[in-house]
């Protein structure tokens, strides 16, 4: 599948090619050992400081790996993908020095092949947010507006003796194309109690599932705002 490389990623790749071999090896080792994270931001934050690398640069390289991971055709070997798709694209984007193109590509090629094989760290981190949000409708936000509604007498000019409280629940959802839509639900105090109980029950079930998974060696990733 043909793809393009954003200018920002080309800049990160050029910086990467200036790193000494031992620093690249340390970066690769840190990626493999980091384990699964919910998003690339968490992964970059964890490994950048110990390596002495700027977090923005580390994040940029991980985003390059993420783009390649999601773009590649997994029916073909990684080596074939990087040689047939990645190299020509980076060459066209002028990511290499003309006089050192073969040496730089060799260095980058080895890193790409090894990093893309890190399914536990790179693969899981790139796919976590996608797996979480693959639904027809995704919760985006909510707001509750509370109103008082007087119960008027037949003669509406008379002062009401009673009133009811109504809560208007606004739920905003989005789809996988970024389209948003609002839904409104009228609630009373009993409905609020029901929602509270349901939320508490769901949180208790989540805690139970986390305990079961963690005892079996499966890392349960906590969702973040971005992925």
C-alpha cells in the first residue's frame, strides 16, 4: 500500500540517522523492554528520559513506527515491505544524504525490521486505542442540566403550591469518521440513582476483570484521552 511521509516525520528520521549506533541499539532495547502501553505518548514518556533523548524526538520516531505498523500488509515479510514500500518513499522525501544513502538506509532498515517485530510493545501500543473505539457509536461527552418545573393551578396567575425537578441528560457521541451527534434524555431523581448504581456496578466488574487478567499475566491498559 502506497503511503506518504509527513515532513515532521522526515525530520525525526534525519535526526535518528545522526545518532551513534550504541544509542540506536539502546533505543531498540528500551522499546522491546517497555511492554504494552495504551498510547504512543506514554511509551515515549517512559523511555526518553533514561535514554537521554528529547521526548518530542522519541515520540516522533514511535509515531513513524506506528504509521508503518498500521500501513504494512502483514501477508508479506517485514523485509519486503520496508524495501519495496518504505525505502522508495523515504528516498523521494529526501530523508537521506545523497552521499551516504546506502549506509543510512542500512542503519534505518535494521531498526525498522527489529522494531516492527516488537509486537508486545509497538504492536499493542499502536492498536490499543483502535481496539477500544471500534464501535458504531462512541461516547464523547455528557452534561446534566437541572430545571424546576412548577405545577400551575387552573388559574395560572396564582402562585404554584408544588413543583417537580427534572434533569436533562445530554450525551454526545461520535463515530469513527469524527461526526458528532447529541441525544437528550429526561431524568428524575430515581433515574439518577439508577445510573449511579449502574456505574458503580460496572466499575466493580471492571476491577474484578482486571484482577483476573493481571493474575494470568495479561496487562490491562488504562484508557487515556488520546491514542
